[in-house]
C-alpha cells in the first residue's frame, strides 16, 4: 500500500469514528432538550419522543451534523500520517557536538528531512565511542511528536558512533623516536645500532598537527638502554604522554693487543692493532690511536685481542727516584745543561721534581723521551 493510500484509509477511518461520535452527541442533546421542556408549563403533556420547538441555530446543529463532520475530516487530512524506512549503519564518525539520526542512518519516506534532523545525544570525544541500538533510534522518532504511522527498521541492530580522530601507528612513533636519538647521540648513524621497543598500541588523537617532544635522562650518554618520555601535542596543545624504551649500541675502532703482552715490556706498534668494538663494553680510557700506546709498558699481562686502556698500560718510566739526571734549561736561543737529582720517578712527558746539587733548591721539569728533564 502506498503512503497516500494508507493516509486516505486512515483519514476515512477517523471520519467514520467522528461521525458516530457526533450522532451520539446529537442524540444526547435532543434527549436533554426534551426533558427540560417537559418540566416547563408550556410543554406540559408533550411526550419525549416528539420534536421540540427549538431556535434556528440549535435546530441547524441538530439537523445538519454533516457540516461538523466535514470540518473535522478536513482538519485530519491536513495532518496526514506517514511511514518511514530507517536503515541503520554499522559505524559512523561524528564531528559535530551532537549526534543526529542522519549521522547514523539512511531515512526514506515522507518527512525524512525532519527525522534525520532529530538529535540522539552528545557525540563522543576523539578516540571514544558510543553504541546506539535500533530500538533507541525508533523510540526517539516516536517520541518526537511526528505523525509517523509505522517505522521499518533495517540495517545493523547496533551502530558504533565514534568521535573524529587521527590514528598514528606504533611504527611511526618508533621511527620518530629513532630520528630524535640520531640527532642527539654523539655517534653517526653508521657507528651505532638503535633498538626501539614500540608502544603497546597506536596513538588515537584529535585531528590536527601532531608533534612529539621527546625527553630522557640528561646524564644519559646514548650508550646502552634508556627510557624516553614523549609529550604529544595537537595544534600546540598537550594531549597525551607516552613512554618508550630504547637501546643504543655504538661501535668504534679501538687499540687492541695483537699478541700477548708481558708486564713491564714496552709496547711496539707491531704489538697492537685496531678493531671495531661496542662502546658499552669498553672501559674508560680506551685508546683510539696505536701511536698513543707505542713505548708504553703494560702494568699486567695483557691477552691477545684485549682492548688497551689507561688502566692496563702506562707510560715508560724514563727517570727513577734519586737518579742523577741531565737538566736542560732553555733561555732565548741558548740551552744550558746541568745535573740534578730526581726526587721521584718520572714517565715520559710527566712532570718531576728535582733538586739542584749546588743550591739544594728544588725545581720542576718535564721528562723527555731520552730521559732529560727540560725546564721551560
């Protein structure tokens, strides 16, 4: 049945009910009129079934109820009922503050524009969601006061309403942290390996320009594991804070023993070589240039392949305590040499204290590779 035919059928049914009600009302009015007139002296002796003498207006109302029926019928036809078809979506994203039926369903039929404009409550925030059932949507339509004869609900039984959002994957977050670490560490990207533990889930944020400001312990040397805190801003406004862990392993070439080194025996260039090692495994004071260790003496025995540090080797002692040493004094273009007594052991390049043999006055000088103490 078409909406027009359904409307006509409904209208004629209502007209018939109104006609019957008017007839009953007229009969009640006529009976009441007869009873009033029988009580008066003027109509004494008359029977109730006889027609009373009434004014023209009252007579017109009683004898012609069709005019009233016609008025009521036209009034009802001016406000026809209509049928609706509502197809509910399974998911919907709403950017406005309020959810409308038009956001969550496709509405067809007469009066569809008015129905789609009906609100269903506040929209969820970014990343949040609401669930609306088909029964709740139908109840909202019926409670709006619209002349809806029937509602045919179709589609999903429940619609999932989500607020506007932007998703940033865990991989993008990890890549952004990698770029931050590479910009801060003292190593080049080719000299380091960076392992990043991805966040447990993607970031769900409001639409806008997203920036992550990373922070870590100011004493971190970008070697080994560390925690990084990221403050996420959208259009300049702080929105979320995330925590990620990363491990940085830097590699560099250091001086290692090419052969086993005996304690106390000076090291030559043939005894050492360069190898790529992880910085986190090295002790402080590792040597990067083989020339730095040439001539040094191991404090203890050093195994082949072991990285040399300042704890393992030390400069060779060129001067011993109480040893008579040659002292060279440079003044302008002249160099004057004398003898003195060393008051302490001295390695090459170190500063030692000596005593003048004649004046018994102490003085300091630098030990040269040939064992001469130079006063500058």
